[in-house]
């Protein structure tokens, strides 16, 4: 059975159908070529969300009484 999924190569910025490159040069799988083409946009969006969550997690509210 052939691999029908699409993959994005962040080194070459090429989209391939099937696992044509090694795992360390492959992002995916994606169901469509269009999704694979937007792989870096998706990563940037997820990173932004993760950074916002990290900032929220770092907000412990009021400082301890001995730090005031």
C-alpha cells in the first residue's frame, strides 16, 4: 500500500507525497498538499500559543510576603 500522505521538508521547503526523505527532514504527515505547504505557518502558530501558555503559567499572582 502506497503512502497517500503528504510531507514537508523544512530543509528544501518541498512537499512530497510519501516518505521520500529521512525522518529528521520530514514534517507530517498531512492529509493534503495544501496542509503540508502551510507546515511552517502551523508550527509558528503553535509556538506562539505555547509561548503564551508558558507566560500564563509563569504568572503566579501576588509575590510572597517576604518578597514585598
